[in-house]
C-alpha cells in the first residue's frame, strides 16, 4: 500500500499539499509516483507565475507516460524545486520530502474545501 502521511491534504488528481500559513508546498503522492514508474523529466513552472484552481502548472514524464500536475488552488509560485531538473527521480525516491515540486502563496486562505484528509485519500486509492 502506498504511503499516505497524516499531516497533508490530498487531491483526487494525486497531488499532496502541506499548508504553512498562506504558503503551500505541493508534490505528487507516493501512489502517483508508483503508477508513473521511473520519472525521467519534469517541466517546471517559473517563480512568479500565477495560476488558478485546477490550472496545469507542471508536467511529469516517466518511461510510461506524461502526466500534468494541477494546482489544487489558485496562487503565485514562490519557489520551484530546481533539484528536480537534474534529478527528477527524487520524486520516486522521496515524494513527500526531497521530491516536492513547488511552493506557492495561496490567493484564498479558505481554499482547503474540496481537499481530502489522509483517510479519505486512502479510500480513493484502495
């Protein structure tokens, strides 16, 4: 069974979110990286880009397929994980740590509606 940490929020599209005040760190879940298999490339956005809820902000390519990564809420990108450019496999190795994708400032601090807690996400992937 895939790892699903309790302290995060999750989306139906298999992104995880760690909320730190008005800032949010986003990556893809352990379940998603297992389904993709070996990740070989990620197309990262630029710092300062703004996006709306469910906008595509990155593209992950694996030996099997390419998958868009969607914004779970609107905001402005504060940081991208540059380490992924040279080592996209970090997403496979440590999806909830070194494999994070972006950090952004959320535009609506009440935007957690529609996100799932760990127990709800476990039901989705079971």
